[in-house]
C-alpha cells in the first residue's frame, strides 16, 4: 500500500478548525485574540473552508506516525516518586509523571474510584492515555475513535465511562461527540446520538461531564447543557431553551444530594438545578464577568465554591464565591489578596504575566481556571485549591 508522504499529511492537518466568528467564541485578551487569529491564518487551507472528517483523519494519521516513531518505547516511564502532599496545605511537592510531550495539554484526569492506581487522562490533541501503576508508566488507548481532542471524562454508577471530545481553546478543535467505554477505558465506542453535524453543532465541543448516584449524566458544551437518563445513550438539551445557544464550561453534582447540580453560564454567573438537571434557574449574588470553575465541598451538604474569572471590567480580578444552598445564592469568600501559593505557602504576589496581577485566574481565567475542595472533618474549615497561571 502506498504511504501518504509527510508533506501531504501536514497539508491536510493544516485545515482550519473553525471560523473566527464561531458561536460561543471565548472571551480573550487582545493578545490571546491576536494569537488565535495568527493560528487560524497559519492553519487555513488556501481556499478556506473546513472538512471535519478530513481534519480528524489527518490527526489520526499524525498520531499513527508518532506511534511508529516511538515504537521502541511504547509506554512512557518517568522517573521519580508520585506527587505527594504534606500535612501542611501550603507545602505540596509535585513530580511530573507523564505521559510526556506527545498529546498536548492535559484537559481532564479520571481516577478509578475502585483502584487509585488506574488513571486515564484526556489530551488536547493526543486522545486518551492510561496508566495502571499510578502514573509510573503510560500507554495510549489504541484505535481511539473519532476526535483526538478530549476535554472530559466521567463515570456512571454502572461503571460505564463517558468521554467528551473537542477542544474550545485557541485553535478550536471540533470533536466527534461523546464516547462510551464499558471495559474500564480499554475500548471506546462513539455515541451516535451525539455525533455533531458540523463544527458549530451542539456536540462539536464537550467541555465537562458530571454524573450522580442515580445514573443521571449532564454535559456542558459551547451551546448549552444536555442531560441523559439512560446511561449516556440519548441526550436532551435542558439549558438554555432548545434552539438557543448558551456556553457552559463546568457542571457539578452535590455529592451529598444527587438532585442538586450547579453549572456556569460563562458570564460570571451560574445556574442551578434542584431536580438533577431537568430544569435550571439563575443564581443570585455572582459578579458577572467570565468563566466560573465550580467545586462542591464533599464534607458539607449544599456547600459549593466558584472561582470566577471576573475579567470583563477595566480592572480584572479573580475571585472565589461561596454558596451554602447548592448554588442558589452566592457571597464573595475571598478576593485576590487571600490566595496562598501552594508551593511556598506564602501570600500570592503575581501569578500571571501582567505585572499588576495578583490573582491566579486574572489574565487567562477563561482557560487556566480550576478549583477543588478537599474532604475534611466535621466542624473544621475546608482546604480549597485554586489553580491558574504561574
């Protein structure tokens, strides 16, 4: 069989992923917008246009070429101990564990609740990678169907895994919808009901997936929130109204109450549900602005935190808001002065490349924005981690 020459593969992969005016375009700084515009010019075909099937085929061809190139070392085995945290929340030691510079940004991490040594990560351009030894070694999921951009992984109570494809940032890689695995992540099957008809379709980019103990699954996309009650096989758009687009990046269920869920609406505010995502209402008390990253306190029912990229004003800032009633009302918990560096333990100075910044989510909070809450004893204050640019 005649092989495709390398220059032909590069030419195919140079097709642009989306027009600059795609629905749900993210809020970016002037610099980010300029970078994105340059990337799109560099990636555009001479005549313009976009062929999703051809683009994804080229990405898979590129992945196969990389796999052949590293055939002698099919699994990456970084040296060093796994990351470990000391008792002091401000003293965390991190060690890189891979899978290596082969798949681009790591967008999502899934840890097997029944075996903490089993990890699956989703990469911006490299598909899914698995580890069975806590990150000591990694191998790519072979014959991964559809898009190589993976943004979300979640598990249903049945053990079924769901993976959301597509990547909304910078070059914008449209995905192939939702994928399903019933064997612990070894093989994956596309869910036909989520196959996007175009690069701007509802399922072209899946940002996050959340599941509850009753088997309900919620997925956020650049055009809204969808819900499944049959193991991820079929989905219904539940926010905003069908036919109306509304970007959402994050959705979480209250681990202490499967009926309560919170999602961001990418305008510095959030929406909440009291019936497992069937219907949604607007919350009060949020500042408006950009993206909100969300995390429930696993030890306190109804307690949820939001790291808000409040950067629509002339003086951008990142703030943490708190709700004690499952996201219905919110109050400011801490401004930028309250952040503590998780490595040094000292107060944050400037965790961003703008000299005036004092917040880890101030400059690129539409992308570099994550929050999590550690379990804690009853009656004690939680430890909350907020991640952004260093």
